[in-house]
């Protein structure tokens, strides 16, 4: 036998000359192997091993095997403590996860990191292990299973990584346990999903038959063994809006983009936020997208993603995945056929979905509802479907990259099944939205908003009748949930879809579309109400005709009061005789804007709505009553009503009616001379009206806010608000808003220009002019003017016949607005 000389010990002493065999045995003693295990490893008899160990005790002058092991470890200072990859870039957004895993590893020996493809499970396991290397006497060892296909090789690969020998004829799992039971280390089993059963056996056996091994596994499904702790790894947090710049997903994109392109600047903040949101916070997707900033801006990347995620091919030699699609495809290929079929079908859902929806939409002769439930659970286990906890019932969703991948396998028939389900759902909701259960249904439809949008878009392109049905059934959602902006967008699309279709559904869609657009474009609203009435007459749809009459009366109230009153009164008679109390209440509420029976109409409307349980429309009726009280000089009553509305609106989550209540509180404060209180109310009311899409009331509120600023002495701010108010009022063609703006503008002049503006304001609204917020101010202002004889009359006559837009534009220019 040859001899070798080992390195110095930590005490400075040099080890005596050892034979090669003695050096081998000493090294194995460092791994705390027994004589039997050493004999199996080196193919020696146990007696021979015992002889060598005795010789080592004598040569090294120590008393026991533990001291031999300590000497052996000191004799190998360069022995590696891990095989973890060297960090190539920063690790962002997972500090809390690393900390939590450290805590769990103190008391749990088998932890499985579970999450969807590309979410960063491997990187989290590696970073956690790197941080723990010094706490594990025998280090941390990464066993990469991704390239393995044979389940029998899992234990052999782990044994090889740990540095143990395979024993011919012996079960690899047994060999691994025999070797590992003398070690204290962290073992990472990476990418276990395709070898789940084998990985589970190895992990459980090692944990049960050793004392010092901690196992950290990464998998898209739990291993499913006793003693396992499942640690969900979710996408990085991201937020919409300005706060997003501090979130992990945003920071990761900026960091990787800067590394890929030294000239990258996240100036396009909105583009980056939307891109990160589109990528669902998935680290792999973000990193691949960031690498593309060498070629594309964030906005261009976002545009390209509309055609799918194939753009996110890795530009370098990624050790496992070339593209995000391959990462997802890896999981897809591990599924059984029913699970693959269900995943493809589930991709039809936009946003989240319920189990009931999945069973209704996705089941057919080849996939029964019960099988949908079982396969859905498996897809959740595989991290391809994400469960969303709820106080009521669970909902589920597919991350957008997974949905895009699965959509490539989806049968086109699923789109119709999806559309039919949600058309039926909104048909059921149509009545519920007008009764005592409306809050639950508003919440439900709001939860399904992404699906409703998807169905509407598909139907608009493929089956306009379905699009008409879903719009006609869901229109109250837009009104009650403060989503009028979107309701207007849908309505305008509907107006173009009706075309040659003539049916009660088309009449109803045109009519409610008219209501949606009255706050945005009164001329368009009038046109569509007229179309609905004419179509209803042609097809004999009497109920549809009178519904359309309500909205015709609504839009004409400021332009043709006689016709408006006639339409509303006709509709009220019809619905009252037919017992349709909801439509009767709606028409009564609108007729209260006329001089005749104003208060009685709205009082009856409120009573009907209270009985029906429609508290959102009750809120609107209360607002009408508030306006009447204010116009009649009952300021204290109007304050009480507005506060009642504000409280109820906040409880219902009706942001639009909350803003309207604040607006009326502002008007009341003006009447009471409390300008600072009015300023506070309008500061909150105006943004609320604009955000919820009521441009008509927003323009009025802006003009009233301008009056407040005029009284505060801030002429510049008043003129700025008037410019904005006039722009909105003329766009919407709201004569009340235009009149209010002209009245406040008149206060900015002390000559005949003030008279012309006041006359034009009065001409727009006639008898209703006294109800304007600025009416008293204008009257006192005109009384104080000093004009030559006849100048006042001539200016008033000229203003009464002048074009309001021409007059307003010239006056604002003259005032320096």
C-alpha cells in the first residue's frame, strides 16, 4: 500500500503518514458511517475495517471514533459544503418567504414548496438553503430531478449528490438512508412533479429513518406524505396605480431590465405597471419580458403580448425552460386526459369562476359534472388552477399565462357554452337587482365582471342577440355599482348591433341604453329612445314602448317639457294599470322634475321602491326629493335628506349617489352662506361624479363649485372651473349645466356682458331658472349694475336669442379664462 500525507490539523499538528486505505476510511468516518457501512462501501470485510479503525486510533492518538471524525473534517478544509448554484443576480421580493421558511425548518423536517410554473419555487429553495448552509454541519445539497425520467433514479441521484456510493444489488433508497443517517444536512429535491411518487417515497423514508436530514422539495403538487408541510409560493405582489412602484413584481422587472439594457429607464411607469399586471407577477415571465427591453419598450412588449406569450422565449441558454410556454407545457404533459381537457375548457373563463360555473360550462358527455369537480381539484393540486378563498364559497382562476397556453387547446364550442351560462345568469339577475336581494346580486355580478365583459365581446362579434340580452339584463349593474362609464361604452356598442334585428330584447336594449347615455350625450340618448319606441310600435311590444317612453321623457325634460310630461304621464298610467310598480316608480320619479305634482310624484315613488326593496333606486328618488326641497326653499329638510342619502349610499357602496348627496349638501351650504363647508363638500363630490361616469351632474357640480370659488374671492379658480364645466355641459348637451355655468360666468362682469350671460342662462331653462344655485347671486348682481337707460333691456334681449356657446366662449376669453 502506498502512503499519503494529509494536511495540517487545526491545532497545528501534522497527521502522520497514512496508507491510502486508512485515508479512505478516515474520510468515511467523517461522514459518521458504521464499520458495516464502510465495509459495504469499500468492499472489505467488517473485520478488516475494524483493524484499520484500531490502527487509526493508535496513529492519531485519539480515544474514539467521534474524535477521528473531527480530525478527518479538519483535515479537509476545502471540502465543499454545498452544490448550490452561484447567485447570478439579485433576489427580490421573497425576504418574508425566506424568513418564514427558516422558522418552519426549526420544527419541520419535510417542507414542499408548491406553486404554478415559473413562480420561482427553485430560486426560493436555493436562497433559503444558502442562508442556512452554516447552520447545517454537513451543508446543503441540491438534487435536480427535472431531467430524470426513471422514478428508480431519484434515490440514486440523491445518493450521488451527497457523495455516497451505490451498493450493487441494494435498493437505492436503502443505500441513501444508510449513508444519510450519519449526516446533518439540508437536502433539496427540485422539480418533483413528474416523479411525484418516487420523490415522495424518498423524502418520507429519509425523514423517517434519519435524525439530521431536512428535506426541502419543490413541486407543483404536494407530495402527499405524512409529516409534510406544504408551503404555497404565489406570484410576486403587484398593484395598479402609483403604489405599484414599490411592489416586488415592479422592482424585479426594473432590476432585470436594467441588467439587460444599460439604457433602460422606467419612464413609462404606466406601461411597466400594466405589463407586470399582464404577466400576473410570475417571476419567470417578468424576467423573460425584462430581457426583451433590449429590443422593445414596455408599451411595445405589452402590445405584442396581445398575440400570446411566445415573445417571451429565453434569449440565452436557460438550464430548463426556453419559454414560459415550455414551463407550463411541462406541467400540462403530466396531466391525465380528463385534466388536460378540463384545463383547456376552463381557459374560456376570464377572471375567476365558481365550481357551479365550471360544471355547467365545461361538462358534456365526455366529462360529467362529477368528473369536473374531481379534475378541478387535481388541477388545483398541480398549481395550474389557483383557488381564491371566499367567505361564501371558493372561486378559482387561471393565471393569465396559463390561461393563454390552455386556450390553444380549447374547442371553439366552449365560447358559446360560456356565453350562454352568463346570459342566463344575468337574466336571473335582472329581477333580483330590483328587489331586497339586490346587494348580493350586485356583488355576484361584480365578481363575474371579467366574464361578463368577455361574453359581451364574444357575443358582439358572433351572436348579437346574446349581446343584446346580456346588456338588457345587466344595465342596473352599471347604474348601481358606479360603473356608468362602462355602461355607456356597452350601450354605444349595442346601438350599432341592433341593425335589422327587431325583437322585444332589441327594444329593451335600446331603451336602457338610452338611459345609460343620457348623462353623456343627450342627443344620442334621445335618438335611441326614439328608435326603441318606433321598433316597439312596429312589432306590437306595448310594454317595451312605454319603457322607452320613460327614457324619452327623461331626456326631453330640459328641451321639450311638454313632450316630456306627455311621455312620462302615459308611461305612468300604463305601468300603474298593469301593476308594474318598479317602472311606475321610475317614471314618477322623473316626472317629479316637472312643476305639476312634483313632491307627490317622488314621495309615491319612494314608497313604491321601499316596498319593492330596491334601495339603490330609492336613493335616486331621495335625491330628487332633496332637489325639490332645496328648490322650494326648505334648506333644513334638504340637508336631512342629503345626509340620509349619504349614509345609505355608503352602506350600499353606491359611490355615485354618495357623490350626489355631497353635491346637494354643498348646494345647501351655499344657501346657508357657509362657503367653506360648501367648498369641502364639492371637493369630494366632483371627483366622485366624474369617476362614476355621471358627466351631466358633474358639469352642474363644477359650475356650482365655481360659484363657491367666486364667493371665496378666487376668481382665477372660478374661471378654471367654469371652463371645465362648460366643456362637459356642451359635450353632454345638458342645458341645466350650461345655464348654471352661464349664470356664474355672469358674476364675473359688471357691465352689459353680465346681462347677456344671465339672459342666455334664463333662456336655456325658463321657469326652472330660479332653481339654479347661482340664481340669488345673479339677481343681486344684476340689481347692482349701473347701466344707461335701455341698455339693460337691449342686452337682455340680445342674450336671450344669442347662441349660448358663442356667448360663453367670447365671455370666457374676455374674462381671461
